[in-house]
C-alpha cells in the first residue's frame, strides 16, 4: 500500500510539472519571407507574444528596423538607414530620438 501511494504522488507530481512546463515559456522562432524568397521578418514568440529583438528587412535583404519586445509589449524601435546605421529610436508613447549617423 505504501508503494502505491508513493507512486501515485510521484505520478501526480510529474504530471503537474509537465503541464506547467508545457503550458509556460513556449518559445518559437518566426520567419516571414517576401514573395521573392528574401527574409522579411524574424523574431521570437513566447507564449504567443512577441519577445526579444525582431528584425525587419527590405525586399532586397537590407536590415531596415529592429524592434525590442518584452512579454508582448513594444519597448522601442530602431530605424536603420541604407548605410546600415541606426538613425532614429521610436518609443511607443510617440517620442522620437534622432541619432547621429555621421560618425562624429
């Protein structure tokens, strides 16, 4: 009887742990492509919410924007120019910070 109860408790414990780990922190990588096959967007979803850095590319493959996300909330966006330099930071509240791109 003691072993049966012990096994039952262990069984329940493992089921609960499995459900918790299966239902939380599910991260998947996302990639979208233009019709010409060039990468358009890549990023990660955690529990179906954007998280981390999302990269956006032009139809010729140049990086044009990075978005920084945490738990589905956009923290800020960095715009990138054709010389591959960050030139602007956009915040969700509408604030814009211009960056120097001349290297000075």
